[in-house]
C-alpha cells in the first residue's frame, strides 16, 4: 500500500469536491476556466454514470436541454450541450429533430463527455473523512484510492480551504419491503437497477410495480410495451390518490427559479416543512406525455376486444410483504379511502419508490462539533448553500442537493444546477465571477419586497394626443 503525494497545509487547495454527479460536474465545468481557483473532485465510482438502471429507451429528462451543466449561468461555456453536439457532428440532426426535452441516455452521454474532458476529476477515490484543522485553518480530506477491482490501492489526504458535498441521493426502500430486497430468490428490485434485471421481469408470469412517480410510469410503460397481449399481467399500485401529472404549467415551473429558492429559504422553518409536504406534484408527478403513452398502449390492446391484463390501482399502501414457498411474493395491501385490505400474489416486484438524500452524518462526523442544526436536527444551510458552522471555522462547506429542507423543491432539479454552481463560485471567489440575474420569475412569492422590474430602455418623450387626429 502506497501513499500518493499530499497537498500539505502550507499549500492547501481552494476547493475539494466530494462526489461527481451532475451537480458537482456542473461546478467543476464552471470552475475550469477560473485560473485562480485550484479545485479537485473525488468520486469512488470508476467513472461517471447517471441512474444507469433507468436509461430506458425513449425516456426523456423532465427539463429542457438548456438545463445542461452550464448554459443558464454561462451560455458561452465550452461545456454546453450544444457544444457537445457540435463536437460530435450532431448539431444539424439535433436542429431538425426539434427536441426540447432530450432522452436520458443522451443527457448521460453528454455528462460523460464533460467528465472525460475536464481536468481535476479523480474517479476511484473514496472519501473517508473530513475534519477541520484549526492550527492551519484548513479542512483535511482523507481518501482511499481504489484499483480496478475496487480494492484499496493507496491512502491519501488533501488539505483545502473549502469543500463542497455533492454525494447525491440513494434508492429508498420502504420498511415493509426491505426484507424482500435483501433476500435471494424471487426478484424484488429497486427501479434504480431495473435495466440490469429487465429480462427477468419480462419473463416473469406476473409483475407488480410499486410507486407512481416518473420512474414507476416509465417502468410500467416499458413492461407493457414488451409483454405480448394476453400476457400483460402487470399490477401498478401507488400510495398517491391518483396517477397524477406533474405540474408543468409555465407559472407552476416558476417554483424552480432562483426567485422562489430565495423566497423559500427566507421562510420560517415550520413554514418550509409544511410547504414541502404539499408540493409533491411539482416534482414527483408523471410527465403528461408518459401518461398519454401509457393510455395509448392500453387502448391499443382493446382494439380486438377485451381488456389488457393490466391493473392500475392508486390509493394503496403496502402494509407487509413476504415470500410464498420461495417462488412467489405476497403483498398485503390497504386501500386508505375504502378502509379495505387484500392480498396480492406476484412473481416479481419493481420498487419505483424514489430516492432520498444520502445521509451526510458519516462523512461529516469529523465536523460535528462545528455544525449548527435546526429544531429537527438537520444541518442549517445559508442562502449561498454553505453549511452553517461555528465561527471558528474560517473555511466554507457547501452542499449540492442536500438542501431540500432549506431551499425547497428546486434542490434536486437539474434546471437550477448551473445557477447554484455559479452562486457557489461567486461566494468562493468573493466577486461576481458569473453575473446572475436579479429577477427570474413573473410571480412575486412574498409581500415584503416589491418586485424589481428592470428597465430595458430609458423612457421616451410622450406625444400629447390631439383631438381630431
């Protein structure tokens, strides 16, 4: 076991990023042209990948292609999606395709192109601990360098004035279903791993999809399209009261603007928590095109008489679950509105039960004495996406997609990635490295400050109206 060269406290880096998902990749792309900024990013995976189990053929991302890694902060950047197309000689085909929402697989390929081209990205580097060194006023970041088999190759330590955590989310499995996922035998798989087990699900006699978000809809549609008529045998259940469309009106989308993020952050903690629980349809509903495609496919299967063997039941929760003779699964269901219960026997289950923020407690254990928390023991995060630390800590610890409770529904949204990255870089450099708009929504979300309407041109001289003309 060797030890790679260290960055000693006398020459600390300006920034160490932990995790290389789309959000820290956005930050790295916008930081790259800043010669005065010494930044590196560590990721334990061998390379960039973005939800590989959900790159279903035809599935699109739910934001326009302009919500790439950089465009909404710097449309002249080298790392725009349009420049990616240009580099691949695909600009004219994209122009004629007239696609505003690109496929997930294409977004993943674009991010891979950026990740493979940017300097300062270190894959196979697992960050083990972060500490504050008060003697040198730096963060210490301990990491393990992994070989191609994922085994320890070397240990290292970086010193840095600032860190940014972009460790992303992890698949969420409800408690009643955890024993089934952990046990071998009958397939019970989170949707995040769907493609790796797709052939098994297509061959199963009966499949149940649990969860009514976008991923659940895409998995259900893919199974429906590829299981022959007469062998549909798919059951789609969800706790929500309907298979509801995502809010995608133009004014509804203004909840994903910097204006709304600032408004939400300024609210009292209790008000923020009440709001979040009521806003699920802003980011957990189903794209209307996907809903239409599902209905079209179901309707197509009625053309020759009869109904498809597909059951769609909202308003249902899974109380308990178990295996029957190792070959089948029994789900104990409860319909809340009817106050009824039943049992569903199935051969395979896809859990489209979403993702949750990956806990930061382990990686931040060394900073625990300095962390400031809210009434529910969550890290406090300021408007510039910095963890609120003890004033004795002179460096900053930023977070990306770990601030849902403080910044609202835009935290996991790709459309705010470039703006948040630019905000962090402006904070780091202490200047307006990336000029950001002062107003981004027609909606005024609060009453305290009247909206500032930017003047685009000086007022002209009014010409009096004359009667008879």
